[in-house]
C-alpha cells in the first residue's frame, strides 16, 4: 500500500500531484518526440537508411506497447509512487548508458542492433509514467474537474514533444547525441525524486480501521476488470487508432517537409513546435470545456471529423502538386500550414479521451485501463514508422496522408456515441 501523509490541505496538495504527473510525462515524451525530430541528423550520424531509421524510431513504441499493461497492473497493486520512482530511475540508467556507449563519433558508429535495443529499453522503462500518473490524478481530482486535470497532464505529452522538437536537433547539431541522452537522464532523475517526495494517497482515502480496509478491498475485487469489458476495449482501440495520424506526423513530418517540401531545418523545427504548442492549448481548453458541458463523447467525434478533413486536403494537395512547383514559397507555406493544422487536430483530444476511458472503467481500475489504452497506442507507434516507408515505396506521400485520414474515420466508428439522457449518473456512464 502507498504511504499517506497528513498534509494541511488535500485541496492544495493535489496540484503537487498534478505537477509530478506533468513533469514525468514531459521527461518521457521529450525523448519520444525529440528523437524523431532529430531524424535527419540521426540518419546521417548513425549512417542509417530510411528503412533502418523507421525501424529505430519504432522501437520506443514497441517497448512501451509491451510494458504498458504490466506497468498498469503493477500500479493498481503497488501504487503510483513506487512505479514512477522505479521506472524513471531505471530509464535514467539506460540513458546514461547511451551517453557513454551509443553515441556516433568520427571513429565509431554504433551498431544498428545496439542503437535499436537501447531505444527499445527507453520505451520499456519510460512507459511507466502513463498509467501511474493518470491513476494519481484520477484519485486526487473529482468529477467535474478530472477532464481539466487529465488534459493538463496530457498536455505534457505535446509539451515534451515540442521541447524535444526544438532542443534535440539543436543539441545534435552543436553538441552531439551524448548531450541529448545525458540531459534526458538528468530530467528523469529529478522527476523520480519529486515522485518519491510528493506522491501519496489522498487523506480522504486513508482508512482508520482494519474493517474498513477489508471492506474497501472487497468492493474493489467486485469491479469487473477492464480487460473483460467490450465497452472499454472499444474506446481503447479508438484511442489507439486515432493516434496513428499523430504518430505519422511526429515520426515522418520532418522527412516529408525536408525531402518532399524542400523546407529547411529551422522551419521544420518551428512547425513541429507550433503543433505541440497548439496541442497543449487545445487539450487544456478541451478538458475545461467538456467538464463544463459534459460533452466528452461529442467532442471526440468532432475531432475525428476535423482530422479526416484536414488529412484528405493534405493528401489531395500532394497528389495534384507537380514536383517542380514544390519549391515555390506559397506551395511550401501551404504544406507547412496543412501539416500544422492536421497535427493540432489529431492532438487536441487526448485528455478528454483518457478521462472518458478512466470513468468507463472505474477510478479504482484507472491504472489498468490507461495501460490498456497506452498499450494499443504504443503498438500503433511501433507500427506506424514501419508502415510509412512501405506506403512511400508503393505509392507516395499522398497515400501516407490518405491512410492517416482513414484512421480518423475508423476511430469515429469506435468512439462511444453520446448518451441522449438529460441526466446521467456515474453508474450510467459505465455502460
């Protein structure tokens, strides 16, 4: 059981818990988004082909997909504090190892298996932040504010991506990949220390008698596992599939804008940063707005439609655009603009979706439910960089963006439909 501490006010301490969740997610997301943003430098520094580059970038997703569910089950058993401390410290160990042994130099190019395995372990260990931080936030915040709190936490993901998109290419160009890995390791250690200090159970959950403990445990056991509920699996797969177009932008927007759009590195980094800033703002706004209007499901389906439309426009422009006209300023601006808009649309919904998933599954099973969602998400993250080179070989970039739009359409079908009743109880929302 997690320890408790007699803070003067649960109300004020919950913001410390939220801060830890945000910081932990930033430390991991910075690596997840920063390494693909450095794809051009990684391809040159490690002497990788485009196919091998896609393979390396997919390893973080593979590692997280494999480990998310075990981390989630462990979180529901041991608590958020222990899982975050263990996971973050072990992630820092891998990053320190990479700093000394997996950095390309003039005299040494790390083997592809060594690089891929190291990145794989970052995903295996760093994925602890997702379910653990989500469970802590759902425990400390109440209905009517959970969407806002979870959206703030989810905003840490694009914040991390944005920091990585701006910082990692700069570090790779000026200081090398050892600076990237070393800086990331330090952040993980700092987040682990604050997790140890601040993550405790809410005082209201502290039981004062063994009888109450037994009763609470019995009640928890009666809750049907999310693993056995179709309603949970539907939204889990909706979330995962809807992440495919987002991952397409994260992993290959740099390559697309550089190779097809003839856009410079500075503009590309700025574009990716704008996407993440837009994602942060839209997620926070969406969480607050849907908390007030109780319309999470309607919002999710609207995001699917907007994403579908934006990717279809991008695919159409790429398909109809003569290659010799790409270098024209207006064409370059339009490509950057469409990538930016599409990236924001496919990033705005995460906090709302994870809140809905946690409520459907039950707060007591939040760790498992969020882990289920993230298992599928990172499975998609693993597959996406492998599929894109194949689509490029078969047809071109228009097929990549068309497939991204179709992913949004599939999620539209899977997300739960809005409940028509005027009054909705917490029990009704579980069906």
